[in-house]
């Protein structure tokens, strides 16, 4: 059981690395999950050459996701221009 707990902890830690938080250079800890998801999608949208990464339904119905998305888009666009 202890081994399973350790493996789960390692998996969760490695999974956090794939969220793009490090690439954004923004610490999103402490923000609600909806904001973090929106921020990551917005930032990914800013970095793409074409297209938008956005959950349209969630953007229209979840203000926290929408705020995160706009913030991520704006911040990552500014970083991209530098």
C-alpha cells in the first residue's frame, strides 16, 4: 500500500509538469481549478500560430474560466512579443 501511495504521488507530481505552468513562468497555485484551466488554454492560444484553444461552453458559462483564459492570452501574448 505504501508503494502505491508513493507511485501515486510521483505520478501526480509529474502530471503537474505537463500543465504548462512552468512554461508560463506564472505560479498558478492557489487559484481555483477553473481559472488555472482557462489560463493554460489562453496561454496556449497565444502561442499557437493559428487557431484558439478554448472550451467555448465553459468560456460562456464559467466566469472564472473566462477570466483565466483572458489573463493567460494577454500575459502570454506579451511574453511572446518580447
